C-alpha cells in the first residue's frame, strides 16, 4: 500500500510542477538526420518520444529534469544535459564502435556484445539482403567464423548443410537447431524423390532482421539436448517507432553453372572407343564391336562423317534467372510497432526442368498495453512451388545425360527427344513427366510480457509451426522405363509443432555498474507428423494425370508419428563493476525419443568474462581500446536420431496381398542422446580506438555416447544397430579480424576476415576400437570422421598399360591385382580450414562490398568416375583427360590402357578422389545511393541501385564440376564427400533497386 | 499487491506438469513383445519371411542373374551401366561389389527371420498349425543356405551356420565359417524335416513337393544321384503338376501355373521381379535390355522349329531379349516341373535306372512341347544340353557348370574366380570371417 501511496503523491507532484517543452534534432556525426531515435527523460522511461524523418523531436519534461537519454540502434546511447535556454538542441550520435552495444539474441533473452561471455556471431540485414539466392542460409556463407554453409548442389531446392565448428556426430543429425523468433522450427526434409530439399526455403531472406549463431556450449546449453550442433537464432523484422516506412526492393538476374567439365566430342569419342574395342577384342572383332555400338548410338545418323556432335552439357544446363520483389510497411509509435511484408521470388534453375516460386508474407505486431503488460503476435505464411528434377542417382536426372554419347542426337528431326540413346534420355522425362512440390508453411507466435516490477517480469510465448508439403508426380506414357500406361504419385506430409515457453526474468541493478539477471522457465514442445501417399498406374491417356484416373492403385502409405520434449531451464548472469562477468545456465530435457530409463538429461554450462580494458592499468591506454578474456564450459546433447530409434520394430509388409511382418530394427533400450562437452577460451580486442578489432577463440569439443548405426555383419541377419558408442574429439581455432582501413571524409574502407580451423578425431569406438567401414569411408580411432579409406592408385604400368595399385599405400610396391592392394586413409570429406573475407569500400553514395569464402582440406570422391573416367570401359562419354591413356610401351600416364569392358583401373581407388580446396567470390555488390537532394525531390526517403553477383569467381584445382557440389541421392552425400553427377552451383548476376518512402 | 500475487499465481499455473506426455508409442510398427507372443503374429512373421525371400537381391532375381552371368561365356551380353553384374560376366568380381553384399545380407536375413519363427514355435497350441509353420521355415532356411554355400562356399569352406536367431544385436556377432560338409548336413536335415512336416497342398506357400524339389536339386548338385532321382520322381508322380501346354505358357504368370511347384509371388503392389529389370525392354518394365541374347545361345538349339530357340524379341537397339521375362508383375519361377523331369532323366542315365520313366521320354516330353523333334536316343550329354535349352536364364548356369566340372572362359570349374567373394562389409564387421581365395 505504501508504494501506491507514494506513486500517487509522485503523480500529484508531477502535475503540480511546471512542465517545459524541449525541441531538438538528432543527427549522426556526418549530420544526417536519424529517423526513429528515442528521446527519454532520464529516470522516467514512460516519458519519451521519437524523432521524425528530419530527426526532429519535441518532448515535455518537468522543469527540474536535467538530463535526456537519446538512443538509436547501432549508435552509442547518449545522455545529454537539458540546456537552460529555449534554443533547439542539436544532438549528434556516434556510431557504436565494435558493435559492442548491439543487442545479441541468446535464447530467452538478449545481451550486449560487451557483456557477452559466450561465442555468438550476429549477422544483420546488410549481410543477408540483396543477395541473389533463394534460401536465407546461403546469404551468410563466409560471414561467421567456423560456420560452414553449403548447398548440397546447384538445384534450386537443394538441401542446405550447416556445420558449426565441424561435425560433432557421426550418424546422428549434424544440422544446427533453428530457432525462429524464439521457437525451434521444423527442419525436416520431406522430399520423396530421393534428393533432400531445404525445408526452410519457405522463409524469405527479406523477412529476416538478424541471425545470431550460438557456437559454444555455454550459449547453446540453454537449448540442452538439441544444442550440440549449435543454434541458429533467426529474428524477423519488427516495426520501429517512428514514421511509417515503406520499403520496396526489386531485383532480377541471370545465372549459369559455375563450371563445366569437358567431355569427349564425337571424333575423340570414336577414336578412343575404337581403340578400346580393338585392345579388348583384336583389330577385326574390336572394330566390329565399336562400329556396331556407334551404329546404335548415332540412331541412324551418319556418324562416320560426323553428322552429330552433341554437347550434352548444353542439353542439361540452361541459363537460369532469379527475380525478387519485396515490399514492406513498418512503423509505429512508442506503444505499438508493426511490420507487414510480402515477398515474391522466382528462380529458374540452371538445370533444365528445375524452377522455384515462392510467395511469402509476414506480419509482426507488438503493443504496450500499459506500463506492465505488452503483447504481440508474429505470423509468417508462405507457399513455395518447386518443379523438381530427379535425384543424382537417377537416369532421368538432367546431369546424368553427360554420360550419353556425343554421337547420339538429343532430338529427332521433328524436334521430339530421341528415345534411342545409351541411357534413358532425360529430355523425355522433362517433357512428359512432372514432379511438383508444394510447400506451405505457417509460423506463428503470440507472446505476452508482464512486468511485476521494473526488475521482475514474466514471459509467455506460444508458438505454432505448420509445414504442409505435398508432392505430385506424373509420368506419362512417353517417359523412359514406362510400362504401366502412366504413373502417378501423390504424397502429403504435414508436420505441426507447438511450443509453449514460460519464463521469469529478474534483473537487479545492485548499483550503477553491478547487476545480475536470473531467468528461469519451462518449455513444452509437441511435434506431430502425418504422412500419406498413394501411387497409381494405368491411365486412360496422358490427358489424365491425377490419381483418380488411375485404373490401378499400386501402393498407399499412411503414417503418423510424434515426439515431445519437456524442458526446464535456468540462467543467471552476474556483472560486477562492468568488468567481471559470470554466467551459469542449466537445462533439463526430457524426450520421448529415448528409452524410458534414459529419458532425461541435464545440461549445465558456465562462462566467465573479464573486461581487462576497464581495469585502471589499461583504461587510458592509447593503443589497446578494448580487451576481454572469456571462457566457457558446458554440456550439450544431440537428439537427432529419429523418433523411435531405440525400439525393436517390426513393420507390416505384404506378400501376394497377404499381410506379414518383418523385423526392421533391432532395439536398444539403453539408447540415449549424444553428450558433448565443450570448452571455449576466447579473447576479444580492439586496438587504436577499435580501428583494428578482433576475436580469437580456441575450442575443444568432446562428444561421447555417439549415436551410431553400427554396421553389423550381414550374417547376423541385420545390417545396422543403433548404439551410443565411441567418443569424438573436435577442436579448433577461430580468428576474426575487423579493420577500418580508411575512414576519412566520404571514403570508407573496412575489411573483415574470419579464419577457422577444425580438426575432428575419433577417440574410441566399440568392440575394442574396431574400425567401422561404410563403403569408401571409415571411422577409425585417431582419424577424422568418415575418412576416405581407399586403395592408392598408381597410374598405368608403362610396360603394358595395366592399371596399377600400391600394395601398401602410397610409394610402396605396385600390383595390377586389385585384391592384393590394401586400403589406407586417403582423405577427409570435411575441410580442416574454412575462411571468409569481406571488404566494404564506399565513397559518398557508392559502395562496393564483396565476400570471399575458402575451404581447405576436404576431398571429394567421384562416384561417377568409374563410368566417366574409366579409359573407355563402357560407352559412357569420357572426360577429356582419358585421351592421355597409355598407348604404347614406355608411356608414362595416369590413365591406363583403354580396354572396352576391361575394367582396367575402374575399381574404387584414389583415382577418383580429389582435393576440393577452393576460394570463391561468394558475393559481390556494387551499389549507388541516390543523393538526398534527388530523393527529396522525388519524395523518396532513400533510393539505392545495385548490381550484385553470387559465386562469380572460383579458384580451385578441382577438376570436377564444382568443389561445392555433393551427391544428393540417399546413401551418398555431404558427410561422406561423394559426388555423383551432381550439379554445380549457380553463378548469378543481378541488378536491383531499393527504395524507401 | 494482490494483483501482483494473482499474476504470479497465473504465471506459475502456466507451468504444466506433463511428464506423462513423453510416453509416445510408434504407430507404424510393433515391438518384440507383441510380434513374438501370439500364434497369429508368428505366422505373419513367416509370411514376412517369404517377402524378404522374394527381394530383388535374392529370389526376386539377382540370385538367378548372378548364377547365369557367372556361368555364361558368350550366350549373353551385358549392356547395362551397372558394373556389379558385369563383374560376374567378366569373372572379375571385387569384394566391395555392392550387389554381392546385398545378396549375402538378404540370404542371411531370411535365415535369421526363419530362425526367429523356429525359435518361437512354442506359441502354437495347435500341432498341425505348428507343423506347417515349422516346415515352411525350415524349407526357407534350407533354400537360402543352399544358395549361400554354393555361391560363397568353396569345396571345403562353407558359410557360418546360425541355428537360432540373434536376439541381442549389441552382443558378440563374430562367427566363423562352418565347413561345406557341415552346411550341407544342416540343409539336408532341414529339408528332410520340412518334407515330413509340410502338407501336400499349401496354396502359394511351400508345400511338401516344394521341399522335395529342393531335395532333388541339392542332391543333384552334390552328386547324390539316387536321392535326387527319388525326390524328383516323387514330385513328378505325386505333386500333381503337369507341363504347361506350350513353352510360352510356362512364363510370365500372375498366378502359379500348371507346372510350377514353387514360385515367388509378385503383384503390382508387392514383390519384386528383378529379372524383368535386367532382361526386359523398357516397354515391358525393364531397363531396356541390360542382358541380351547372343547368336552363340541360339546356336545350342539343334532344331530350328524349337520354340525355345525363338523365344525372344527385339528392343530398339536391335538386341535380342528373352521372352521368359516380359510381365512386369509376373511371378518368379523357382521350381518348375521341367527341371524335375530333367533331374530324373539325368540321374536315371547316370545310375542306369528307369525309375518313374525312361530318360528319353522325360527329355522328349519337353522337346515335343516346344515343337522340337524328339530325340531317338538320349545320352547324359543330351540331357545336359537339354537343360541349357530349357532352363536358360533361370539361374542354373554356374551350378551346372561346376557340378559337371566344365570350364568357362578358360577358367576351370573350381577356379576361385567362380566363387563369389565374401562381401567386404562382412569381412569388415566380422573378424572371424575368412575371405575366399583371390579376393
């Protein structure tokens, strides 16, 4: 009661006291007005205003008020004394140095970079926007140290692989947890054509305000059992108090493959294959064999005289394009802020038949009901329509057409696709079949905050995420391998996720520079998935393409599954004298994914920070402007092993339309999450007033209880067994350097470099550290995860052209008998070094920004090599290198003698393994901001014209299509470093216009 | 102050107590306790065993394909892109051949699930029901072990015998190879028991005559001609099968035909027919003719009127494709009466007996059906040629070659090149496994 009375008297006295009106303008140091800066009376946060488009403000304060607080995002908050006179105030805000005061989202709260004791990277709109890629993940490639972002290959819908600080798991998921505006979102691949798709394609990069990446254990531990691979926090755009801002962005561009492999032309093909046939069958029979094949391949054209010379690269690829339009309206006042946005993306892929169209809309509204309660809602909806092509391991995937002979015409004289090719002509599939994926997505959240006192508040967030993906395939009667008068497949995968988080925050400023914050809460997450599919054959004609017209329904599936998480979490941060920072957090997670006796896990973390530059001995140092030392240690979990991995499962099957059951998965009641413990030691510094600043981190991550599909001997009756086995150590260094090279007058030049090293090493495996070998990859103690394990190829025997292999590894005795050669560790599918380099140069309104990315240490195994680079083993077209085949005694070459059907050198070996080091100009943008004098005249807030490019330059010695292309077919892929007829990335150049009203 | 307390109370209420929600059961699958505890489910497990048995990598086709590619020299060409089957045709196989790995794994998978059935026969209260289930499981296990041992075994070194199902896959799974003799003893025992347990008639599932047919085939391969002859004779005389009216009628059947003793069932909704994939044109559901017939095969026919000689069609590349496999969803024949007649004929000649029928009559019955001139007399060699004509592309080539000690592509019948390698995956995961010579 006392408090209330006091408040009442305070209000009375306020009324009674004289008010005075203060006016002024807020500018940046260059004198440009700042729109939307907040101006508050010090000590009374309920009395404030914001600046208008001219930076002007007006505020009434009690006469006794001495100080105003002026703040603006990205600028240092200023306390200014109220002048005695009535002259308007002129306030200049300084851009905050080192972005030290920028707000970082850390999960159930935020903090500033200055006070941070963890390793978190923040990327803002300038890193994300105006880059011509259709998924948001690719925009930030190369911009965060130790974060590797790759699109599997150059299909518009290609899966995205993000590895934060390398791979910390072997067979559980390695993707980070994505959290959108505070709620973990569905990131499950629902593609049914064998090639994974990026489920977050549904999110337009234009909706995103910032992305915070939690890299170390201490930051990610608040996400407990799901944080082991790091956490990507996405914050969508919000309205800011101030005038209404309308922003329009239009861009359009063209794209092409980054690189093409050259294949034999018709005359080279004839020469090589005739020679190969003669080598295998003798002069006469060989010629006959080769010519018989050429007769067939040429499909009646005059191959003897070179009538046809098809370049299948030109048939498989085309010029792609990308267009974006996005429009948003945002603004608000001190009570209500809103953001409405809509975006349209149309991408025509570089592969024939691969297109994407996305429409998305977002509305974020927040309202302050009174001094205690605020509430709001975020809602994003989108629809993405993708025309898909087959997975890399399908004959009808466009890029498999490079296996076709150059003697084969792609089209008949009448323009229809030629059906008589060596392999099915994908053009038939392109023309007579379709595979369309529709992805509908709603991500919504309602939230409320109740402030019991200024120090104590309660947040309740209820999020809902719905992903509805349907796939419709129709294959007409003219498609390859068609024997059932048409074929249709429809599927529907619906996933719904709801999350309810409730948490209290208590923040106490003990004194001016001592404070502590405590967060405690609970979260419940329920995720349901419903899947249905139906397959039909026997259609009346190609005019009927829906399942209802199918005379025979040949397959149907219906399945639902669910997982739940129940979690409790707490975090306490302590700031002593703005110099010493301590943070501790704990989370207890329970998940339905694990056996009943292994259901709960506790994930604690602690971190410390010391802001050395605030100590008296450094405070006035002219060289060192900022210095912080921090360290963290914590435990995380990885629960990405599927919903029922621990159970013994028998599935229903059908034999002659009679039902049966089959043991599909042997159970393991002791299965639980992988636990990883991570230590991070970091130093952050700024030199010469932060002209040069940076961060150096060392980390070490130990994962134990690796979730593993242990290969079993087939003689046991099963081939894999889910088990928590083995330990993995992953360590590395991350270095970030930011330099303001030049900042004089209108000219600015800054450089940002990040460099990260990651070495992972398996430290123990089950069955007394027995090797686990899967295909060409091995998991062996002391070696990196999924290292390549291959026989070393030794080139051609100069005496007879036989393929030679090293018996016991590189440099040992050679043999032409493959079975005598032993396998050795031959490479690592993951890079050990990754780097990014960003430069920003500007002069007046002209700015040039570009980012290079680089990767070193990874190798790629070309699974198609046995067909493409086989010295004419079979009639697949060969790469030009095969022309260097051994021909006569004494020839020194790596290409053995051409022998048709001879399997001379086609066994799996390092012949098909290559280093995939590269440096790539990931993106570049040249922009011009129209001067204010012009924009004012045409009544625009601002206008910018830009040209931007993606992947325009690549420096590599890799000779395949692209060092960033991996196979997307199941069983191959990203983590084992396979390439299999995988499309190169797109290289895009676009122009755009960005205006604000 | 009260409102604050109330709000706090409401806020605390929002913390739900929902630990029971972490109990989530799968809906697609059932657990051990359910699957192995009722007679209904153990019977379903047996049907599931047939399903695995019909897998493409097994009796759905690859077993037959590997046998023929390995046994043929120039009867067929391999036109497909897959290098794995081509390795069999060129007799140059690698231990990492993924098809060989799948064949091995699938054969053992059937052994394992048959064992699971045999280990849980106690659930049956009804003895008759139990006998049939046991008989079928033993038949399937014997059939799979027979192919394991003749494909992967040498004259002395067999394959590991698993008499019971593995239940703890987290335990020790290392296992040694048994001797070939031990494996055959195990097979013979299973077959004998299956014959005594199985009924005369069992629909599309294995019956007594399927087990007898297997007994005939196994004993022929082992050179136990009297046993082979008697089993074949029992099938012919009591099995109730008759030859289909024409040769063409014996193939591409949606349901078991007159001469089919046992087939793997394929429908448009279940089962796999890999023979179609490899032998048929795209129009017929195949890959366009990965395996095509050469003139050398046509040359083995002694009568141009022989229907079997012309039992092919051309694909767009003008390759000759066998007409034995043109129905995409046709059943896969495993035991045909024709084989039994040929076994009886051969063993009667070898033993100089006339059990059941004269060898000449058995051989001519097949020739006449295909419109080939009957032979005046018949020798052992004639029967062996007749086997090639009648049973081509049905998976007999390498075994007939081995048991008659013939050579192929200059390789003697006992060349290590004609024995499949133990798959590398097995070698890698099973330290006790011993690799075959030459791999």
